[in-house]
């Protein structure tokens, strides 16, 4: 097997097979067989049948001579059935673009064609843009064919049942791991015996967002208890989802439940600076603004010193351009905020085109208002290598049971969309979980 990368961050396993049986097995048959023997992350996305493997003069496999995989259409068990209407055709075209497959039939399985969790997120984003309908991630896992997705879109006039809980990998004998707001890519590297559930952020359903992290945690605890009524619980959270996971752990422990493990994936604390006496006065906003503009003015003067007259003019013009663009962005943001509030007041929900903005914008007050309390348990913290602050100095103050910081390559978003980083995280997470399973 080889790791084949067609685009940055999109690495797929390709298996080269020399078959001794006639006719040779299909890709679906090979994939089905390997799914019983290997963890999901080791099952190839494509199979290339060869008469013989190319060899070097030394008798080793000549990897350079192996042909590139043909993504036109794998040899699937289901016969090709062309799209029957414009909706199925539109979905099939999106699959062709994302998967690099020339032919997509209505009975083809997204994951059998080489899809994975990161591409699943992109797929649903493209579907929302094309058809104006937001589908939960669980929709694709429960119905991964063009026909099934089209059926969901046909039912637009009927309200879809919404659940924050997404069963990324529900099977397995081990206790489930629940991750808030991301990390679905890690699930596929944990092996087939590790149940893994994601929880979608509030706001993606278009409904009103809770005003506090505490209220978000209450909602999520209700969701995870539909799968696991009693502890011990294994919790994690990516980015600000880590704040929700942290609060969930606090609430569960106060309810007498055991939290065996809490994992934070590059989560930042809300800004909590000590406020001086002058900032408590009525003149605080004025002093703050004057200090801020003085700092910016001094910085611009320092930047201009090495330049000649012409370069200084160009620098100033570029600054004016950035200021105009920034003002336009702020105006658009305010218009969207007003639109979201009007939709909520009049219809009770936000349309799909505004939901991503809505959950990011209106979650901010909840994040800023959250004041974490000291947690008596232990926390595993996965830190991106580009992170500037030291988690021991920030989170260490709130974790009495010990903070285990583990640095991984890449930045903040690499934990979400880089398969190599996800595999590293999964390996370390498996080691940690194993200590609890015994």
C-alpha cells in the first residue's frame, strides 16, 4: 500500500493487488474483506489490479514504476445507475468534483469512492451552497449514497429531526469517546473497536444559541446520556468546544458521575485580564482608545522610517485600502447580525446561508462570559506547535489533577483537517485510553 496525495491535506491509501483468481475481486469485495481485518484508517481508498508488481534490478518493489490510481470509477459491487433527475445529477457532480471520479451512480457509496470525514464536511458545505439546505453530518453516515441524500433534500418541506450528537463510529466494545465541535477525522484512526461520537456546535441547526457555556453543556450532557446513561465518561473538545467539554466534566462530577478522561484539542481560555483602578472609572474607554491609537501611530512611524517619499505614499495608500476593506467587513457583519436577529424573531430559525456566521458570531458572548472553575481531575492537552502561549501557565491554574501537554505538528486547524496530524493524535489518544481500559 502507498499513501497517495492528490492535493495538500488529502492523503489516501492506495493498494496495489496481484490477483491469482479469475475473475479478480472487485474493489467493494476487497474493501469489505479488509474492513473485517484492519482498522478503518488502514482500509485503502482505491485498489489497482496488476498482473505483476514492478521490480528494481535488486529485486525490490519499484515504487516509482507503480501506476497512479484511476479515479474514474472504482470497480464497485453495485452496477452503475445514472442520475434520474436534476437533483441527483447535481449531487453526483459535486461528488465528481470532490472525489475526482468521472462517473458517479445513484447507488454508489461516498466512502467506497474514496470519501472520508474531512471530505464529508466539504460535501455538505457544497450541497448547502448549491441547494440552500443544511444537512447534519449524521445524514451522510446514515445514508451515504446519492439517492439517499437526494431523498433527504426532497423532504425539505418536512422538518428534519435534529440532533447535536453525530455517530461518527458507533460500533465497538470500548466505552464511547465524545468530542465537542470537531475531531471526526481522529475517529477513523482509533480502530474499529472504539466508539466515537461528535457533537455539532449550537447554531448549525439555525435555532437560537444558548447564551452561556453552562447552558450548552447542559444540552450536550442530555445528548450523550441517550447513548451512555452513566459514567465513566470520556470527553474531548476541539477549539472552543474544549470549553464546553471542560464545563460538561465539571457538571457531571457535581452530579456524582465519574469522568475518566478529559481531552482538550488546542483550546484557548477566554481572555481574563486583571482590571486596574483607572479602567474602572468613567474615563476608561477614552484612555483605552487614546492608548490604542497612540500605539498604532508609533508603529506606523517606525515602519515608514526606512522608506523614501514614494514608498511612504504607497504605504499610506495601502493602509487606507485596508481600512476601507476593514470597514466594509464590519458593515457586512453588522448587517448579517441584524438579519439573524430578524429571522430568529420572525421565523424562529436562521436560513442555511447565515448559519455558519450565526454560530460563530453569537457564540462569542458565551465564550467571553465563561469563567472556568478549578477542575479536580486530570486533563490531556494537545497543543499545536505554532501555539504561542504555554498551556501550563494558562490552563494549569484551573487543573488540579495535573495537565499533560502533548505537542503535535502543525497549527490550530491541522488538528481538524490534516490527516497526518490526526493520525499522530489518534495514536497518542489510544495510548492514553488504553491506560484506563487496563
